[in-house]
C-alpha cells in the first residue's frame, strides 16, 4: 500500500544523508584558548565535584568482594533482587504500553479530550511524596479507600494489599505507573503529532482501519522513540526509591523491598554504609547493558520524527 511505502521511506535513514561530524583542523591559540578554558573549566569542575567524585567514591566503598559475598549469602537479598526484576519489569512495560495507547486517544482533536489531558497529567505534576502517600492510604487494610469502596459497593472484602509479598510488589508498581505514565504519554503524543499528515490521509484513501494505521504507520515511525524511552525508563525505575519506601514501606517484614530501599536500610538503619553501597552497585550488571544499548542506539540510529 502507498502509506506503508511512505512510512518505510521516512523511517529508513539514507546513508548519503549521514554526513560525518566536522573535524578540528587547527588548534586554539591566544584569546580563543582563554575563552575556551573560561567556558570549559567551570563545567568540568562541577562535573568532577558532583558526578565523577561521588561515583568514584561509591565504587571505592563497594570495591571489597567480601561485601558481595555477604550480600549473596543472605536469602533476603536474593528475594530483593527478584522483587527488583519483577517491579521494574511490570512498572516499565505496563507504563510504556499504556502510554503509547493513550497517546493515540489524546491525539484526537476534540476540546473535551484536551481538557481531559490536563486532568490526566496532574499525577505527574504532583510531588512524589504526597502522590505516593495518597496511594498508601488508599490501599492500607480495610480502612483504605479501595477496600472500603469494594465493601460498600459490592459487599466484597478487599485483600490486604501490603500483607503479602507479591500484592505489595504489584501495589508499588501500580503506584509508580500512575505517577509517571503521563510523562511518557506526552512524549509519545509529541511523536504522534510529528507524523506527516500525508501518511494519515494516504491510509484513509487506501481504506486502512485504525488497527492497520497503528501497525503500519505509528509502530514503525515511533519504534526508535519507544525503544529509547523504555531504556531510559528502565534506568530511572531501577534507581527509584520513593515509591517502594512510601507505598508499601517494604512490607510485609521487608518482603517487598527492592535494591534501592535495601541499600538505604543497610547504609543507615544497619550502620553499614559500605554494604549499602554494595547493594546499590549490585544493580550494575543490569544497568550497564541498558546504558550500553541506549548509547549505541543514540549513536547509530536516528530517533525518528
């Protein structure tokens, strides 16, 4: 079909259009060198003081192999690693899929949809602490809003959301999705709005259904944006501390803790900062491949639209 060929033509970057970056053919001297140093030195100093030094110090604190032997000999830590994988997998994938689908809904040109979009992004604009506190009180035992509504409306006794391990992990993931999904919906909405209108019109002329337009136009053109956004969201979610700490508090009995929260507990409550840093650094085997994929994608592929 015509619109499929046009979408593929837009998505496929031409090798001829990729010109190599310009190279320096001369060295800076005199006034140019002084101005260059004046601009570069402050940024370099800030980078060293607030990025390079804390990272190097953290790596030094967690460099002792005995720390990791102690961590992995603790059954609780293995449970925390599994919790982290489940929490990140659920939160990231559910959030990104729903954000992509909802971006199509909010792309419609109707006033009431635009007004609804304003209400939809409110959770993202709220500070994290009150947002997660509201979720905590909504889901806490029988006094919470959710279980009270189930009893009043349907006569159903709601579950103890924070009384079992997996319900607590899922509750944390739900709260995280609710908080951050509007941000990624706006990002995908911007991507949809940049799709050439000619493609949509060509699809309508060919008689393409809504599902066909999504499959042959939206998915190919937003694939790079979706992939990169997923990688960034994965990095953010692995390091997220607030959602688990406030929503479930790691309960019951620290069974829903993740690496971010257990690291804080070991560093402060247990008085072992080296062990807490080691717990945080144990996420590097997952983070390093994600960062590598992100950098490679940004370098070798163009984010379409």
